[in-house]
């Protein structure tokens, strides 16, 4: 609360949060008292990470040399809001030499930021975070698989996805078989060459 000349008081709330929402009242000590009420509505943006199909994901599996495509959606979002990606805590920026690209655009009252990694390598596996400010974040665990995988930890090692990706190519007709038997109920995606396998 700040006093401003000649007779004005200013209420300023820094770093406003949802708990600050409510009815505020300004009262002047006259007889009878003069009262002015205002309701402060606080809109908290919703943030999600989606796969190329538009499905919200917590885990995403890609083959080596395929293209990683992750979409961060923030709704609602002001045009001035910035959104950034992190991998294992480090900020990701566009790196053409490594085939990493970050694209942002305003769409339907929200902000969409795509993370593209061309020719993914095993080293691109990790925890990816999309952040719009310090407290508005979404996370996805990305696994880049090289050939057949036997066991991958999920949810802090409490559960496992066994044989998360087992591809076998048949000579006749070039058919491919992909198996992804999940032992837990979770949101996951499986991709190869930027195409959805599930």
C-alpha cells in the first residue's frame, strides 16, 4: 500500500497469484463512509506439452535418426509472454548445426512453441520442460531408442516399460511390427521418422 499525493492510496500486488483473487474494498472514513468495491479476477495460464498428433504426453519415445516434435501450448497467453524449453535444466535455443529449432506463434488466444530436433540421437534423451515464467511449467520425459530396448524406468524407477520399442521388419511387403506394452496407465507417444506409431 502506497500513499500518493494529494489524497490517494495505491494498492499494488506484485507477483499476483490465484490466491489473490477476490473482492477488494476501498473505504474513505467519512460520515457516512464512502466505499468502492472491485473484484480481482486472476487467470492462471494452462500449459501442456503435446505430441505431433495433439495428444498431451508425459513420456515420448523416438527412434534414433527420427525427428523429435514437441508442442508446448499456453492458454491464455499475452503476446508479451515468453516461453522457453529446457533439457535437464539447461535452456534450449535454436542450433541449426545440430538440427534443433524452436518456433513460437500466437494461436487462438494462446501461445504455441514447437521444439524440433532433426535426426535425434540417444544423447537427446532426457527430461524436457516447457516454462512460461518460474511457476508455470510442463514436463515430458523423452527416450531416444537405438534398436531394441529391454527396460526403461518410468515414474522415478517405480515402474518399467519393458521392451518399450521392438521393431522387426518383414521382407515380404516391408511390414513393420511395433510393440509397446505399458505396465502402467500413463500418457506416452511412440514415433519414428516423425510419424506416429501408436
